[in-house]
């Protein structure tokens, strides 16, 4: 349904109604939900409310909200999120809203869940499968062993490359390198959009969202071979960033990624930062094994899941 619809079968026989979110909904009910914006707030996205008649007053009552739309960077899936008022859960409303949102897409749907959460259980019941675990990887910047690790990296490096602050490199060179890194980093589990789309979304996005004076690159023969970007988040004892090679297959990639990380860790230690959370993936061929040698801990576990929709849902339902 393009502009809302009715679904018989709410709790106690109350009919469910789906319609686009309006600014009035946001003003009235925005405080009740984690997310609520008007329909069409972003190009290609739909935002719907699920309402029933309030049993006490007979007036319309919003009990759920949801949104669906394209993932510009990863176009094989559409993004979906729903939320049902806690007082109205486990009555089929979430299932109805998910199905209604699914009519606005012919692709599989993607979402994030915390393992063991209520959302996780709900989406699993609708066939969701994990396509990547993405915990933050926390490194103790202040530990004495971290300082010794950084020293060992420098002692073992071949000396043909150098770690450079982003402030000392051209913007376009960094944006190109960030785009290259993002492309291969995600290729095996979430293929990306063409470069002309990816570069402004991911390359420029990560460049603009980083603290340049405390982000690092390794340069070898004039070419950026590794990047460690410090995200532009709250300044404090804990910071967040990302790390990997620009070309994973390059012969010196592992050593250059290690040198890049060492430069960032030493820099952050000088700023009295206590820990660094790395927004990396277990599939990263250089960052993942290097971080193990730093005895990193996994925090805030999150899983990326795909919910059947379109062709996948049709095949699932073959009798």
C-alpha cells in the first residue's frame, strides 16, 4: 500500500491502520519513541505509524513507528527499523508493521540487533540471519604493554614508509584512499555501490567525520598504504576510530597497518586518552589479527542481520 492501509486483527479485534508519519505525529508522539520523523524526511525513505483506536477514549492512538529506505552505500539491501510501544508488544503489531513496510521494497532488509535483545528475538522469529558480528574492539591506550607494543612495531618496520598526520596530506588523496579501503573492506559481505556514489558518501564522509590532526596515514613511495582515522566524537578518556590497509593485498600491508596503529596509539597516549574503540570487522585481514596481539576486548556486541523480503521471502515460503 502506497499511502497507508488497514489490517484487521489487532489485539481485542481492534483494526490496525498504517499511514505516513506527519509533523503532527512527531510533535505529539516523538517523546514516546526512539526515532520519529515525518514521511519522506530523506529521499527514497518511507516512515509509517501504526495506530489503533484507544480502547478508553475511542480516539486514534499511535502504538508503533517504522521506517524503510535504500542503503545508498550498500544497495543490495534496504534498511528497516520498527518500534512498538512496550504496552502493545507481543500482540502481532510488530509483525504487521514489518510486513507493511516490506511492501515498499523488493529487496532483502537489513537491521542491527544486540544479541539476546527483544529486537533480536523478534527479527529471528521472522527469519533474520546474521551476516556479520560487529563488536567494538577496545584497546587500553594507557597500558605499559601498549607502549612496548608500539616500540616493537617501530623497531621491526623496514623504514621505507612513514606515518604522517592527515593534516600533512592532500584532501583528495585521503578521500581516494578512504574510498578504496571502504570498498574492499566490505566487498566480501556487503558489496558497495559504484565508486561515483561511494566516494562522496563514504570517502568524503569519513574524511569530514575525522579529527585530522590526530588521524594517521602511512605513506610508502608517495602512496597512502594504511589509514587510522580518529572519529570526531566527544573528547575524553575514550575515543573511537577505524583502521586498515588501503590495499589489503600489498606486500607490506600488515607492517604498514601496524605502524599506522602505533602512531595513533602513541599520539592518543600523549593526549591522556585511556582507551580506543575500533570500529572494525572480524573479517579485516590485517587489523583484526593485529588487534589480537594488543589483547583487545570486545564491547557493545552488535550483529548485522538480514530479514527475508522480496525474492528471499518468496523462496522461503515455497511449500
